[in-house]
């Protein structure tokens, strides 16, 4: 595989997360999107930036060399609360984030598609709009794959 696994990794994460919504699943009522949905609903989860580094796996000469890619995908959660306070929005975002954390802990391959090494870091940020408060919670999920 030339280039990067960024698109296929994001798709695998999206598919695994989308499977957690609907029909009584943990993300019921949460808009799950591959990218920023534009005008998010009260609660949404989407995949953002993907950053990657490559390290050569071998030192052979000629052609495309096998390499290990360490890729970090940002998963963003927006939780909007109308008529309440920032703590309520923060709490909702954290509850949605817990679903992501549990999914990664129980299936670190996203259905066999990738190897998720860890949740690298996160950030919880308060936002406001005309109707209420928003909590923006982002996770940096680190994935490792072998490219040839």
C-alpha cells in the first residue's frame, strides 16, 4: 500500500462507531459522521484530522520500502444543551466519550481492520451558541499499521 492508511483507518473507526448507534445501541440519538456534519444536532460524534509518521521497517535497496505508520485520528464529540448549564453539556459529552473508550478497549482492531494502540490524549472545551451551551470533547486515537 502506497501513501497512508489514513482514509481506511478513519473508515474502520467510523463503521465501528456507527454500529454503536440505532436499535438500542449505546450511541442512540447521537449523530455519527465520518467528518464534520456542518450543523450538528444536539449530540454528534465525528472524525476529524488524521496525522501520521512513517518509520522504515527494513533497509533494503530499491522500490517502495515497507514501513510502519503511526497515525493519530481525532475523534470529536459535540454535546449541546439548551436550557441547562455547561456541566450538563460536559457530562453528556463525557458519557458519549465513554462509549468510544469502551469500544476501543473491547475491540482494539475496529472489527479486524486496524490496530488501535491507545487513546493518546483528549481535550474538553466549553462553547456557547445562541440557544445554549456546547461541550466539545476531542480524543486523539493512535493507530499503527504496516505499509508496503
